[in-house]
C-alpha cells in the first residue's frame, strides 16, 4: 500500500532552536499534505494544509511564522518549528493525498515526537 | 465536515467481535464515512470507508444505516493488537484533498 515516510521519529531540541520535520510520499504524488499536532491524551488537531507549489493554509490559531511549511515537490513536505519552546513539545503527524495514491485518499506518516527542553 | 459522536471507550474480549458505533446525524449526501485507528504513539492507520453501502475488507466491516446517520465498525475477531483509539470521520469526496477532522474517538481495549 501507499507509504508516507516521516522523519525523524523523535527529536529533542533546546529551547530557542528550530527543528525541521520531513514528510515524504514514497510511491505516489502527494498533491496535498496535511500537518497535525497531537498533545498527550488528546485527538489530532489539524495545523495546516499545503498544496504542492502553493503557500500553506493554516488553521485558526496556528502561527504561520512559527510553523513554516514547505511543499516544493510532489513527494516532500517539511514542517519547521522555529524558535521552539517547551509548549511546542508534541506529537506531529503528516498526512498525504494525491495522484497514484490509495483510493481511500489519506495516508499518514508515523509521526514525530518533539521534546523541547 | 459533519461532526461525529463516538463512545469514549469500549472493552472487548479477545476473539470476540468488536462493534464500534458512530453517530453522524448531520452527514450530507456527498460525505463518506472513514474509519481510522491509532495505536499509541503511531500515525493513524486506515481501516475502511464507505458512502452508503456496507463495506468489508480484510480488516473490518462497515455497516452504514439506510438513512446514513450512523454506522458501526465491526472487527470480527478482535486480538490484543487491535487495542487502539478508533476514529470515525466524515469527509466529502475520496481524493479531493478535503481535510480529515478528527474527533475524540473510541479507546478500544481488547482483553485477554
């Protein structure tokens, strides 16, 4: 089946530094990618939607200057958490949909556990 | 996207069928019902989806009521590895890029 590879699976960074998370569609062209955030014991919360070659659309309350999303190719989207703070510690998950993908549309990455110390 | 309502938790004995209900009374005609599950600290895994007909695959069966206001996910022979949070989501179109909005889901615990 379709595979979305997310990297790294976990990362620890110091407060004030930036962290980049990659999301790759391995066997299909991801025209749209979604980025979610999940805090402990909570559901997934959509942060932003990105279409290849376009600027991302952010959900209300999500700072676009803090969470930089790049979707420059049909197989790669990146989320950069800039000037990370402990409250940004969370589980970040990407999802992709596009041409050549499964008929159910949405494939998720395995997630990235970010811990900011 | 239509909102869904699921029980927060359910228990099931290993080897028995797990029936997970979902209410989506405001679903519109072009919205599909999707089921995903999330095992702890992993990304969501697709299970099954449908529009109005019942569906079955190697993982589960999906029963959608005739009025489409509710559905039931059936895991016919639950195993310990089926312990997860199960999300019922409604969204328009299969591959349009419409976003999936997750509710709270049902924590299914399969007991030995």
